[in-house]
């Protein structure tokens, strides 16, 4: 089993695509999915990060834990502008998802109804043809 959460879901997906050994299951928890966002949204995110990375990350931590009020700042490490740009512009390609399915890899996607980072319904709609999608009510991005 290969698993990843948020930006890590992209990394887990890319790993599964290039793996030469057997993978039974790919689990994507709240995958970073911004294909439903326009260029203006993505530019605003990168400009906000560039202007004040600390404030941007504080806001991110608030949104990533919503609707919970738990504090996860001790587990957080600020990434780079390049990493943010990569995840904002990442394209989940249906042909690559289908290639994994064709290899016999079971794909599971987990999303929370109250996710303040990604659009959980857009994620659900996109991944349903390739994966079993688990949609949890009353939880956010960290599925808590």
C-alpha cells in the first residue's frame, strides 16, 4: 500500500506510476486538487505566499484543521514557493489513473465534506471513475 495526504497524495501517485514492484493499493487522503480553480485563484495564492509566507502558512493551518480547532503547527514545515506552485498547477491525468487501475492497483480516495482547502465534491466527481471515494461528513482536510 502506498499512501499520501494532500501534497503527499501527488507524490504517492507519482511514485505508484513509476514503481516497478507490486503495489496493491494507492490511498489518497484529501489529495491536493486545484484543477477546478482558475488562473486568478492560483496567482493570488502564490502572490500571497510571496508577500508574507508566515501569514499565508498561519491561514493555511487554520483552514487545514477546520472545522476542528486542533493545533498541528508543531508538525508543520513551511514549504517553498516552488512546491506551492507545483501543487496548485498539478494535473491529475485520467489516463495515468486508468493506467494504475489497468495494472490492478486499487485506488482509494478519502475526502471531508467540510474541507476548506480543496473542493471535496470536485475531487469526488473527478476520482469516482477510477477509485472508491470515501466522503466523510462534518470533517475537513485532515479528516478530523
